[in-house]
């Protein structure tokens, strides 16, 4: 294995690690609401929740935007990055979801700027400061993955792995799963993570879609919970 391959693998591990400070650990994507309402209580129900999220939302929306942002960054065409950001913003109908995605995207951009020192990231930071880009998390993740030297596929895998481990960590904090069960669920979801990439890679920005009404309603209701651990 050459030095370049080792560097790419280390970048992959760095970006997919929950230790990477992007703020995504504060999100439950409606899981907290579903747990408190008794709709999600078991390992099987957690798996169903995650599969619905991956197949019906993350794959056909977030990953589509991420991939097109990655490709725009790869050819130094930041207009394509802007297009992916705008389309994802329009596709994300829940205001709180847009807000949390912007916050975690800007947190990721701040960390990436101090880590990789890339001119594209600096331009995006300037565009964010003047309101030219929303900086949604999947879009920024796509650019950062490209800047870090990851392949398109590995950037997607890092994003999805980070998302799933974050949600499984939320399940632990919500006392639904234990640490051993989390590892079992993560292994069970490996084929779904691969399918999520395939879904996203097969669509263009105009073909983005999502259909997760139960999860959407849970995210809307999240703000009205009397007690909550997560922002969404």
C-alpha cells in the first residue's frame, strides 16, 4: 500500500469518526420523539427507522447533493456546489432540519478550514459570510471529502457511517440500545449503506425526492417535547 492510499484511509477514518467535531452528535432526526411516544422501543424498530431514513431520505436527497457537490469540487466548479446546496435547501421542507443542517455544515467547514487549508474551502467560507450559500451539511461534507483526497464512494460511505453511528449513539443515550446491540445493528445495516450510495449515485439534482412522513412529523414535534436531549 502506497503513502497516498494510507493517507486516504486515514482521512476516511477521520471524517467518519464521531470524534470529528461537526455538531451532528446533537441530532436525532426525530428518533427522540419516536422513542418518547413509544413508537420506537426495540432493536428491530430502530433498524426499521434507520432503513427508512437511508432508503427514503438520505439516499435520494442528501447523498445526491453530496455527490454533485463532490463532483463540482473535483473540477473546481463551485457553481455546481452552489446548485447542489440550493436544491437540497429547497428539498428540505422542515425549517428546523434546514437550520440544524446549516449549523452542522458551517461547523464542519470551520473544522475543515483549520485542518486542510484549501482555497475552495476559503471561498465557500466567504460565500457563506455574504449569504451566497446555505452551507448544508451534506454539501460541505462532499467538498471536504474531495479536498481530503477521498474517492466519491468513500466520501459517501464516511458521511453515511457518521450519520448512522451518530443515531446509534443517540439510541444509547435514549436507553433503547446497549453498546453490544449497536455493533450488531451497524453490521446488519452494511448492505443498506451500500444501497444508499447506489441510490444517490443514480439520480441527478432534479430527481431528488424523499418520502418519510413518520420521521418528518417526529422532527416537527421534536421542538414541543417537554424534555429533550437533541436539537432535532
